[in-house]
C-alpha cells in the first residue's frame, strides 16, 4: 500500500512539474510577444502575460520560476505605466491591500513585483532605481507586516472574496521567507526594528504595525515561532504594557479607572516606568498619554518624572508650566501618544527660552486651521482626534526630534531638509511656516528680493501631493516644494548649478554663500576635483580649519550609490558637524532626509547611524569616505582654512573612492590622478 502511495505521489509530482514547464513556456512566449509589441499595442498583450503568471503562481515551484524571470518581466515592460514601475516608491504597508484585492491582475502584478525585488536582493540583478539593500529592507518590512500569511490558511472571508487567488499571497510569502531565511526571520525583523528606532524617526506607524504583528504571532497558540522572537519582549511591552498598571494591556478605559484609585506612590511608579520605556525605545504607549492627562489634573509635580526630564528639561517645564500644561491638554491623547516624547525632548532642548518660541507655541495652540489643512490631516491620519491635535503632535515631535524628519517615498528631500534645518536651528521660523501653511494655505518666501507665493507657483518637484508624511510635512511640504521649484525656474539660463543661488535663499541666511561643485552641469563630468576637495577640507575638517566647529548646519549634495558602488542619483543632505568618533577617527555627521539613513554605498562605504558617536537621527561616515560621495557644498568664502596642508596621499585616497564608484564614467582624460598634476594652485 505504501509503495502504491509513493508511486501515486511521484506521478502527481511529475504531472505538476510537466504542467509548470508547459505554463512557463507559454509565459516566455507571452513575454517575448509583449517585448516586441509596439507601444500602442502593449496594453492588449499584457493580460495574457498576467493570466499565465497567475496560473504559474498557483503551482509548486511557480515562485522560483518567476523569480528567475524577474529581469525578463522588467525588460518586457510588465510594470510600465503602473505604480509598480517605480519600485523605489512602493510602500510595504500597501502590500496587504494589493494582495487581498479581488482584481486578479492587481494580485499578480504585486506578487511579480515582490519576486522582482527578491531577485534584486538575492540574485544580484541590477535595477537602476533600487539597490539590493533597499530591496532586502523592503521585503523584510513587508514580511513583518504580513506575518500571519506565513502561518495561517485563508479565512472563510478571504476564500469567499478571492477564491483561489487567496493562495497566491501565502505561496509568495512562504517563498520570500524561505529565500530570505525562514528560521531567522523574526529575529532579523526585531534587529531591523531596533536599528530603525535608534534613528528616532518621527513616523513610527510602520514600526508599530510590525511590533503588533510580532505580538499577535507570539500570542497565537497555533503559531510556533520556535526559538525566534526572544528579543521582542521589550518592544511589545513598550507599546502595550510598560508598567505594572497596564502590563496585561487592559484597555484605555480600564487603565483610566485604575489611575483614579492609585495613591501617590503608585502614580510615581507608573510615571517612572513609562518614562524609562519611552526613552529606551523612542516609542510611546497610548497608556502613557492617559497617565499624563491624569497627572495634569491631579498630580502636576509628577509630570517631570512621567516625561523623564533631566535638570534642563525640568527647569524649562517649571518656567513655562502653563504652556506645557496647555500643550498636554490640547495635543496629547491616546491617538497622539508620540507627542509625549516630542514634548519631553522639546523641553530638554530648552528652546522655549528663545524669546519668540513660547509666544509662537501659544499661537499654535489657538491656530484656526483652513478647511484644506483639516481635510488633508483627516484623510492621511484619521479622525480619532481633531486635526489641530494631530498638527500639534507633529509640531512637538519635529521640535523635539528635528533630525527625525523623513520625506517618505517622495522626491521632496529639499523640503524635508529645510523643515529639519529650521526645527534644529531656527524653531520660531518653522512655527511661522506652519502657521502660514495651516491657517492661510499660502507661504510667501523671497528669492533675491522678489516674493514667491506657494499658491502662485502651481507645480513642484513632486508630481503628486505626498501623503506618507508626518503631520507638519503633510501641511507644509506641498507649499515648500512649489516654492523650491519656482526658485529653480528663476535660475534657468544661468551658468552653473542653480543650488548655488537657491539653497541660501530657501534654507536661510546661515547657508554659506561660498559654493563648490565637482561636476560640470552641462556634461555631468568631474571637474577640478582637487580644488573641490581642498576647499572642503579647509572649510570643514577641524585639523585644517583651525579646529573651528561647524556653527550652523549646511546644505550639501551627495552622489548616492548602491552596494556595488553604482550611481543611483543626486540627493540633498545636511552637514551637521565633523569631529573625532570614540575610536579617534575623524567623521562627518550629517542628516539624511530618508526615513532610514543606514545604507551601504559600496567599496566599503557603509553609513553608520549608531555606535560611532552619532546623536539621534544623525548618520556618519569617516571624513575621507564622506568626501568621496560629496559633489556640492556651501562654505563661508571669508573664512580661510589651510588649503595647502591637505596631503596628496589623503586626497588620492578620496579620489580612489570616487574613481571606483559614481565617478567611474565621469573621469577626465587620464583619470583624476593625471588631472591633479595639471591643476593650478587653488585660490579662495
């Protein structure tokens, strides 16, 4: 009987393999026809490709076959004209919606896109828009947000809505987990969460969703995680039960009732427990907001402990007690719990002592939001609290964590950098921008003495209004983006890069008027690299500028490369400081408006976000490696550093990094070394 069963099983496997081979042959033929089709006829050819791919996905080994054809799918134009054509903009949080669609084509193209990214991450396939690290990170986060697909069969509702399509997401995610490392996936996800949290981003919703999924899997007796997930306890408790009073996650109303029955010692224990968890992880439990609102009414002295303040923050709170209490009453609710952390760090910065800031915060408390602002905040963030409370949460978080601003998946790095720079360096100016944008639906800035209205400038860098942003960015970025684009348009016809004139006008007077660029704008070729580097060392390196620390953050531009050192694109960053790290190595510390700054740029250039003296939100590289990716910077033309003191050996090491990466196709005749011998002595 056993022999008969084995024979039947073997025959079934052979039949399945033959069916897969036949379907794959049909798919290859359909892809070839799609690739050859003229543009006007491609839409008619695509359904055959997607239908055949759907049938392949439902067969054992189908995901393997499709992953192997990732490049062919891309080359044939399967993703052209769709949201999946730009994988660098895809959001892990949207994957679930696509895979649960009742439209078979949406499910299939999402699955094909995931397999394409898997091929980039694991098989070394080059994609012009996505690096292997970005693809791996995207897939890791996608798996974190959809862990249940790995362990549970389709529900009755899914089977009813999708039929056999409900099997595709499960087959897909089992394949992804197997390729990425199924047995370690939970531990890898936990490490990824902690790595991102070390950067203290303003937007924490995706992280909260990942932690929630891990908690649900841990609590489900039907799911066996084995030895994985042991490091998740701190994360889960920080969100759902950081103190004795809420450790079993009793719910907001039950916890509120418990607080009413607690004595002073109990409240103090709750306050210190919440503060410890908040500062340890950067995450705030909704229960923390409930406690803080309770303390405002019944035990204000314990607010200091609930916020975990040092002597600086405590003194600021006591000096501006009425303002702090008003901020808690208006802006801190269970739905805006992250505002607790923002308020704590804002007080720690002591910025209320700056004369304009406290009055500006009072204005923010009473600000009347325009209908457009209210609708935009509600659409993006929901209606659990008022739009005013949402915006106030965003203001507190941005002031407390100015280096946590991210641009989301949008081409608005200039605007994100400006918001971060103002929050860091000029908080009352940021508050003015928020007031104009949220109340008046207009921002007016000046370019070389001429006003520019955000309402008169109808187009910006971003083709669509971005929605995956923090509350302040949601309101202000559309205005800044249009103004920035208009400033660029007013530079059309000038020789050189428009950032020379735009950056100081857009970001602030502290942006140096001296300007250096190492790339010829017209040809894209490297020019005068020696002079460019010598001026950078003389302006920023403490050993060549008289040990003068950088006073104001400075805008700069870098050439971003992937892990193979291949050029990806130009990117706006902020140089914050240059100093020795704990290992006595000179490093540049900078702000990157991406939500995740930890990146491998190839040739050993790996951006660090923790462990090398970084403060929350900073990225860093050794000075030579940073200089090798720099192509634009500003400096004070009146401050003279020691140009001649920079040694040839050091410059040659930097130029070597350039030649082996983004500069490989931009070299002058004979290379950078030959060009350096022909260069004239640099002058100021």
